[in-house]
C-alpha cells in the first residue's frame, strides 16, 4: 500500500506533495495515538537473597500460605519455577490486598513447555493466581526445579505507552497506516509500544494480537504485566518471545499467561 502510493505519486512527479502528505498523515496518526496513550510502569530491581517473602519480585521462592501451596506441574509433578510475584499493595496504581503469582514449568528433560503447550493461555504448564497474605509464609524444600535468582522490585518508573499496530483496528485508531508513516513513527520513536517488561500499558504483540477471554463471561482480558526484553528472568520464551499476564475485568481471580515468539 505504502509502496504503491509512493510509486504512483512519483510517477506524477510530485515528490513535494508526497512528503508533505506523509508528514500530515504522521501527525494525524500521532494525534489519534495520543488519545490511546496509557501509562506503563517499568520495574526497578535489586538483587535479593532467595526468601519466602511476600514482596514484589522476579524469581526466588514464592510466598506460600501453607506447605502444599506451591503449584506443581501436571506433567512432571515437580514444583514450578516462580517467574513473578506482585504484592498488590506495592503497585504504583490500582493498589489492592494480596499477591499475584506467576509460575511456569521450565523442566526441559520432561519437555513440559511443548507437551502442555505453555505458550497458549490457560496452559497447565503455568499457574497464575491471586492469593491473600495470611501469616508468615510456609517454608518448604522445593523438589528439583530451577530457582531463578531473586530480584526484588523496589520501584516503578512510569512511561508513556501506545497501542501496538496490531491493536489499532480494534480500538479504531487506524484508518490507513502507510508503511512510510509506520517507518517514520519508528524512526522518531513516537507512538511506540514498550517492548520491555512493564506493569499495565499496552501489550507488545510479536505475532497478531492474542487477547485471551474470561472463561465464564467471555470478556476480553486486560494486561497486568508483560515479560518482554528486559531479561530480569533469565528464560527465553522460544526465540526471543514476549509473554503477557492478563486478568479478567469481571473477576480478578481469572488470570492467565501466554506468550508468542518470532
Ligand atoms: Zn513440568
């Protein structure tokens, strides 16, 4: 489309008009994108000794309500690795009681990731849950799993975040986005979707948009946390994949994680 426009305009030998119109289109898209701007929060992390704490963190041990509270993989029957724990009272906005926890089976010997299709939402190779903090965490010796280095999330940096172009159609942002305009947005780093780890904001889609839906109400689920290119968790989803922890707007216990890669 972009190429065709360029070509036909060039044939008319009207280069000035073409470049002006690209700039105009760029400004118009930017104005539209501005209306859909959200604030995302980038985690600031510090290394921390592994502990059964209730803090927001990547890796380490999870907070456990009791000795049988650590989720087990259905395929290999081993404890799953803690990828992320969010203490909802420590969030920069939408503070709440309790914790969100994301567990993922990384057992490569048993190939759980592909057997249980961990990339799909609601896979049995992942566990996502919202739990209350009751007493001190139970402490158990996990069975043979990967425990990632614990990185405590000590702060959140707000940053403007814009919808991914895969989302434009859904949100009526886009009328027609020429390749030229798209390139210009990228060159100027304007209206971009954050590709790093972030709380809230817009999902960065590697393949097409893949919002999951609440299994009861069928509402489209919303992004809570993106595990992107920050590498706070030293685990790669396929070939440089990006994963999304999402939550139903109707039920805060309806949570899921899914990922896609290039
Ligand atoms: Zn497993």
